[in-house]
């Protein structure tokens, strides 16, 4: 069954690239591939795949540099880094380069497929929906807020967090739920990191971030997004 979604596989190990590409094609994805960092950059910008599976160590240009470069060029889709490095410090650092998530080699193909399906379900914009709350509009496709005619940029993670809340207004969301949605299938990010992103998001959406009107804390559980008209 065709899913009409293109995945770029960027991996210099020929056997692994073949195995991954073959499995993804069997799952109904369209696959484009390369083994070189410089070629990958061109391929990603030209083809705009929905998902990029990007090896950390590549000839030509390292995966992390490719990631940073295509993000700067405006590529906003999913980038999953394939890496033999499993230290948490690398993972957190890589988020600052714009990596969506990680999978550590050697990985199980079923886990990779499940991770991709999770990302595609949650992160790919379905359409050009715009969400409104108070005097603010959220444009998830361009990772931005618009308030009083002024554009406020959101980070990729802030964008995801806000989108999930706006799709679930009034519902109490646990931290675990939120982390699953924001970081995905194999997340091992701690709750402090999540809370830090929520604090930053509040600074962009609240009149008084210390007394949040919209993004409220639910003690001992997580958060809730309240969209009532009490806001001036």
C-alpha cells in the first residue's frame, strides 16, 4: 500500500542502506538515497522528503552539519539521526542542531518503522490549519505565532508542544503524554527538559508568564491549555 510519503536514507554503509530502503519500500514509502553528506544536502533541499534518516558519520560532510545546514535553508520536516553514539549528552546537544529524534545502531527494523510512523502521525502538518487563542494566531506550518500583526518565531519543539495543546484544549495532559508526542517513540528525555520548553513557550504566548492564563500547570500531573475569553 503506497503511503505517498518520501523518506531520504542517507547512510554510507551500503548493506545497511539497502536493508533500510528495502524495508521502507515494503512498508509503502517512497525512498530516495545517498551515501555522501554533500549530496545529501542537495537531495534534501531539492526533494523535500517528509522524513530524513541521517547517519551521524558521513563522507563529505558530517550528518549533524548536514542537519544544521538544511534547517538554516528552511527544511522543517522530520530528521532522525542514525548514530552509534548513545550518550545522552550527544542527544541533547543534537536537538540544538535541529534533529527531531535519534535511533542508535544497531537498531531493530520494527523499532525504526514504528518510530517513523509515530513521527509521521504527529509531526507532519496535515494541512494549513491556523489555530487562534485570545488575540494570537498559531501557524504550525511555519513554526510561528502572529499577534497584533507581529510574527513570533517558535522553535521546532515549542511548535509541537503548542500544536498538541491547541488540538487538545481543556484536556489535562500528563508530562509523559507530552514527552511521547514531542520527542517521540524512543524518548528518554527527562521531565525537567520538557518543563524548560514549557517555560520558554509561556514567555511567547502569555501576557504574564509567571501567572499563565493559557498554559496552566496541573499539579502532580502535567499541563492543561485553557482558552477562555478572560484575557485582556
